[in-house]
C-alpha cells in the first residue's frame, strides 16, 4: 500500500480504507480518488489496463514518464481508441501494486499533478492508515472551522420568499474540493400540493459571464457544462436572468447564482422571480455556517 503526505498540491486527503471485498485500498482526496490493488496480469502494453476486479478491463495507452521514471497510462475519453488521453483516468504500477488515479468532482488533474502523485507515493503499513485517517479528520475540522476565509466571491441571501417556498438551510461547503467552498441554499416547500417539495441554489465564482452560449455549471460539484441557455428577462434592478428547462441562473457581480428551479415546471412568472432575485443582498460569509 502507498500513501502521500497529508497535503499535496491543491488536493486535500480525506480518508482511506478497504473496499467491501477487502481487496482494494481506496484513498479519497478533495478533487481526486485513488484505488490500489495487487498487480495481477497488469499488462497495459496490450492496450488494456486491469481494474480492481480482474473480470473487467479498460482501454488505456501510454501517457508519460514521471521525473522518477514511473510510467503512467491513461484511459482514452469515451473509452475508444483515437480519443485523447483522459487525465482523470490514469494508471501507474509501483512494484506489485497497481494504482488507479481518478478525478473526483470538479477537478481534472494536470499532468504535473499526476506525475507528482506517482513520484510522491510511498509505502505505508496497514496500521498507519488508521493514523492517517485520524489526521485527515483533524484537518477536515480545521478546514470546516476556517471555511469562510476561503470564499473568494461575494455571498448573498434572499430577503423575500418565492411563492410556496422558504429558505430553510444555508451552508458553505464543497466536499469535492474543501479548499474552494461555495454557498449551498435549500428551499423547502411550505404549501401542500402534488409538486416538487424543494429546490436548491448554489453561489460560486465563474470567470465567464452568463450568455446564451455559456450557462456554466450547476454547481462546483456537478461539473457538466451547460452550453445553451436563454435570456428570459431582466429584473427591475437590471439583473439578467437566464433559464433552461430545469434551472434559473443569474450573476451578481463575480458571483454566479444557479437555482434548480424551473419557470416552466414550477409555473413561475417573471414578476415573481424578479421580486425574489432582486431581494438578494450581500451578507458576510461568516454569517453562513459551514456545512
């Protein structure tokens, strides 16, 4: 088994343990995950990289050699030959151990990140993993206690309700990348009806302004870019509101706000949403608890 120092690059160690079948060590970071297992019949020169379960295998090909001469292999995006290497799906063999490094949440590691991981991995005894997990929990609490200091955008809360909904939860969180938290808002339904009983909102920084060709992502943990949205209306405060079928999105300066709330599904009018959106006012992140 191998481990890295508790803090490495831009990734935060979150914990380690055996999988259900007790044949794979799984290491979890904010932004990356690692599986380790015994290297039986590992033969990437065949064009396949074995997974933890020997009955399965995936396409892979040579990616790079690290400064310490470790060979890295990557799966092609889409799983087909001819696709570019997927830096979020990388294998390296260290002695009798195969290590599979995968993206986890928002980030795809860079090649420099990956070679750094390969070269910094060092043997660790099984009982040492217990102490690593203790250290990880201590660091996790430290990150939780100081979460507001890492917000790099303005934070807002609505001052008026949206019909049939009330803001009942608000957190600063990001399990996938604890070094870069965002605002999570939950709105619970207060009326009884055969309709959705909740919706959520996220606030985070997006360096590209909303437009008909850029909706960005729903939140930093759901990193599937939405290319198409439309300008639906502009509020009385001049806030441009973009929508697609299931979401409503707007910018408040450098802050992107995404609502998992649909004008079509929830049959909301632009007047209702305009009043709600215009009621968002800046609040210090220290007034929003850690989630």
